[in-house]
C-alpha cells in the first residue's frame, strides 16, 4: 500500500458496476469534486464498456481502471480514504460478501473491507433480485462489517427520474467525519 502516489486532498474511489446509472457516473464525479474530493473511477469490465472512460479520465486526471495492473507496473491511483460502490449490482454485492476477487473492482472492495476503510454502497438491484435470499444475506453481512448502505432509490434500476447523487455525496462525506 505504500507504493500509491500521493494526492492533495481526500480521495474517493467510485467503483461502478454494470447498471444503467454507470453511464451517468460523471455527474457523481463532478458533485464529489465540487465538495473537494479527489475522485478515481474503478469500473467492472462490463461497466467500463458502457462509460466514456476517456472523458472520465480527463475529468478526474486519473485513468479509469477496470483490470488488474501488471505486477511490475506502478500504482497510478492515489490511496483511497473512502470507497463508494455506485451503482452496486446484485452480482457484485453477492461476490463481494463471499470474498471473491475475480475483477479489479471486487479486489479493491475486498481490500477496503480488510483495511477497515469506510465504504458506502448504493445498491441498484431490480425487485426480484433484491428479494432473493442470497442478496439479503450479503447485505446483512456487509452491514455487519461496517459498510454503509444508501437508500436503494438514490439510483434506480429503471430510468424514471433523475439520480439522487447528492445522497451518495453526503454519505461519502459523512463516512470520514
């Protein structure tokens, strides 16, 4: 962890999973930056294919990471102070709770949990999946580990109404105070 480059200010990793709100994650990045956060975006491979990774890199000053780096390559992102998982899908929440690290995004989430970093999660799960018993177990486990969950209606799995990014910004800010 000592090989991370330094950043001037508080750093938040926004871990984006493959759900519709990932396509608008730049809105969240701008709001976090307005609150003086240094923002780095990490995406699942599928989410990265839906995003404007070039535009997000220009906005944040850091590459959007979606895959593990080569062991000899230096870390390009500064060390995070907090991690926000937005949107958090059924698949990612369940794999994370099981300790699976088969993507960079999950590896970062597992490391954050192990390191005791504050983590904010904004689930984006369709009702049939949110009612699945495995999801309820996973959410309960993550809460027991100290993960803070935002209301699920902040970002919805459908396209009705604007995303309530300010809920996530407030939760991120509150997690380090």
